[in-house]
C-alpha cells in the first residue's frame, strides 16, 4: 500500500500535490476544480481557505467526497430583502 509522504499546495502549478513513498504524485488542479464545482464567491473562498490552510483536507474532499454537497452545506447564506 502506498503511504502519503507529503501534501502541499504548489503556487507554481496551482495544484495541491500529493506525493507517495513509491515516488508517485497526484496533482489536483485547483483552478479547474473551482471552475467546475464552485457556483459563487463564497464557495470559491471556502475552497481557497482549504487549499492554503489544510491542503490534505482539500485533497480528501476532492478525491473522496462530493465537493458540491460540502460547499452547499458550509456556505449557506441568505440575502437581505428590503
């Protein structure tokens, strides 16, 4: 079984990169993910927060969870009507 040895955001490639002990790497293109799953600024902001502060949680979300369900749950907001 492959063991994860690092997970970090690369500003050069705009990817969260997972590196395993056998030398393999999985890059997650963060720009492509945001364009595909984020419907608004609040959802993009949530993804950006994870990318910079907890890239492992971001990778887990993208690879193993439905990111749209997560984003709808954590970014609920109500508009104020006059």
